[in-house]
C-alpha cells in the first residue's frame, strides 16, 4: 500500500511540475521578409488615364491600379463625363464599386433608379443583372471598380416594334 501511495504522490508531483513550468517565450511576430518590396504607392498625379472605348464610350477614362482590366482581374479608377449614360447592359463578372466623386446613377431593369454619391459602395452582380448606368449632369463621376474578371459591357438588345411600312 505504501508503494502505491508513493507512486501516486510521485505521479502527482511530476504532473504538477510539468504544469507549473512557464510556456516557452513566444517570439514577436515580424513582417515576412520582403514585405516592403510589395508596397505600392500611386499618387493621383502619377496615374496614367486612357480612353476606355473612344467609339462606344466617348470621354470615359480608366487607369488601372492593379491588374489589367482588358485581360483579367483588376482594380481601376474610371471617370464618366458629366451627363454620360450607358444604355441597358450586363457584365460577365461581379463589380465592386466605390464612388469617389460625382453622383453615379444606376437603374436595374424594371426598377427605380438609385443615386450614389461620394463614399457609396455598390456590389454589382455579373451575369444577367440588366441595368443602366449614368453620371449626373452636375459634375463628372469618378469611381473605383474591382473585379475578379476582365472588364466587359454587353449592351442588351431591345425588341424592335415591327415596321408598318414593310407590311
């Protein structure tokens, strides 16, 4: 019995000693090597603005911040001239949009328009989300747009009424 008591006491002392030890000191977390090499700074004065589509969208300008809007995933600033409007259309990919200046106007097909001023956010679904987009006539609109896919715009063909002269 005495042996069992000594064994239990010894086990208790070993367990207590193990639990009482301080955990090893955690090393402070540091940034991975090369973090500074991934820093990107783009002052607005250095951005290179280009025509988005001079024939289909005159006056609309774009500057890519990251990626390439014509090839795949991207983040870009877009400027619409005051009063610019796009007819009913869709996009293949979702667009995440933050309005920087002006008032962006959007109207989902069959629903009332909504107006978004500076600081507003819009997650615009890709696929079959038909809508019009415009910039208020008071001033140009600048917004940041981000997408996992390339930029596209597919104008929705509207049904034409039959021409009575062809009967």
